[in-house]
C-alpha cells in the first residue's frame, strides 16, 4: 500500500524549493521590490519600506524646533507632514500615508509607503508625485527601499 495519495499535491515542486539569492537590505528608488509575500527568485519577498533613514535627533529637531512636544510620535503628528499629505497627496495616493518607526537606537525610518500592494509600488514610480512627497517630507534626496526585518 502506498503512503501517498493522488488527492494531495505539494504547493511547490522540489526545484522551486531551492532558494535563490537573498534579498538586498536596500534597493535604489528606481528599482522597486516585488510585491510583499510574492515569490521572486524562489524566495518569498520580504517587506520593504520606501523612505529615508534619518538620525532621531535630527528628525525631532526638524519636526519640533521649539521642543514643545514630549517625543517623536507627538512631534510627527503635530508637524505639517500629515496635513500637507492630506491636502496634496491623499486623493492621488489613497492607499498609503507617511509615517516613521524607530530604526535601532540612533536612526528613524521616515517612510512613504511599502511593497504590500502593487498599486503603491506603481504610485511610487510617479516622478511628479514623488517630487511633491519629497517637499512634504522636507527631503532633497530620492528615497530608498529598505528591507524591514521580521519583528
């Protein structure tokens, strides 16, 4: 008697299980990652965020020059970024909104979007829209796609 049944098949065949090269930690703006959790190079695509890595103190000083707020979260929410985003970008790009998260002890990742949806990746390639985003975020350089480790 056979130990396997014809009713069940593996999700992937053996050759598909061979892992490809690991995903890079960063990707240039012009090279967006595949959609999160899709298969690329025989690997499941990890989460990437499009943004800028900034020193915590520098971002806090820029968002709250008068030191009125108790921390970065409050300074960000009270800054002009959320308001300007709603006025200038929310209608054109309704599936995302800017944010930040602490990136180690010294850095913060100020981000615009992620690779969770194909439409967000496509919108991130709109140069005119991204110029508006850079002005809102107060950045001169192009953003970078950062690989986000599993937490």
